[in-house]
């Protein structure tokens, strides 16, 4: 039996959006489950192109950097309106890094909106079961604690640390680290940040990776498909993808806002993805 997962790019830039751009945000749909990973500036508008905001059951914030969460401020207004109109089926599951969780909720959710969310703390090694999806979190290396996410349709029955690969891995923001290698080895499709351009190594100290590095990691981990994201607004995305492809040994895809990848498990041809 095939189980499908679709990944839609709501935003792919950082640390601020370029003209008509948007920062990190990704919609994952699997069966009846709709999950948003990160909600950076500009992504809430893009999310509405894919359906009603109230239809998203869960939101993961990978780490507390504004280019990954700032649209949650206005998401609160949208969810309040939906609830008042009877269009909200229940609180949105909000998965937040445990480190600094209380401060984040107090500052960015506030007493007036806590009823809209069911807050679930995320920590290293934690697995969370949503309706049709299993999620697994791993602590990465970044300026603040950042969590990579592995995703798998539940019907596959994969377990973290098992021999079976998970369908999709998302690196969040990270520099080179053992956790990134483990995430790549666990993933058939890897959605990776690539915030540092090939000719600019200044971001390395800030906890990001560059195209040659992630291409090499993906090649050694035998990732089937590598999708790059988190580009600087002025990045030469084509050059970044070319450099990553050379290190990967096959094409690395540069994500594009609005693009949807349809991933299937078990795979019948390559990674089963499609860029449109
Ligand atoms: Zn960050």
C-alpha cells in the first residue's frame, strides 16, 4: 500500500524575506493530517493559498528565531476569528522547543490566546504521533537550540533508530554536526537549510551549512533526494544548487515558494517527488 506525503514550500528565505518572498515555512499533508513546520514572515499568507488556516491541526516551531516563527503573532488573530465563526475544530497542536518554552508562550502567545493552542514540548529524541504522521525530533547545532524533524506516514510503521528510513527529514537551522549526519542517514528525502552561499563562509560560525557540505553529507548518507532551502534574499540560488549537486553527485533541488513535492512510500521510482 502506498502512503503519500506532500510537502509544500510556503517560504524558503532567511533571515528576512526578499521582495515577494517569505522565510521558512513548510506545509506537510498526509492523509487527513495537515502540519506546518515553521511559520516565518510571509508564510501565513502563503498557507491560505493551500486551504483554510483552521484546517491545519499542528504547527512545529523548530527554534526560537523570528525568521522561523514570527507569523505566529498574526496566526493568533486568524485562529481567534475562525473559532468565533465555528470554523475551528479544536486547539492547534503547537510543538515548541522545551528550552525557553515558558518565555515564548508568555511573550508570543499570551493569556488571551492560550486557549487556541495545545502546547507540546519538544526535546531531543522525542517521537510524537499525530493523526496520520509520526514525527521524531533531534537536537541540531545552532545559535539557539534547534530541532531537526523526521516525518513518516504512520502506515509505514517506522521507528526512530530502526533500519527503515523515514520518508522526509527537515534539518531546521544547523551547522555541521553528528546530528545532521544521523538525520540524513535516517531520511529518504532531505529538506536542508543551505543558508551559506558557496563563496561566503561567514555564516558557518553562526550555525549554518553551505552547499558543498550538505551535498557531501547527503551523498555519504545515500539520501535519495536533496531539497535546499533557507536562502539569503540575495543568494544566487542556481549557483548554490549547482555547488550542492556537484558534491551530492546528482541533482540537488532548489526549493521554490509554492512548489509541492509529492512523496510516496514505498517508493516506486526514485524519491517519488515532483517539482512543479
Ligand atoms: Zn536560526
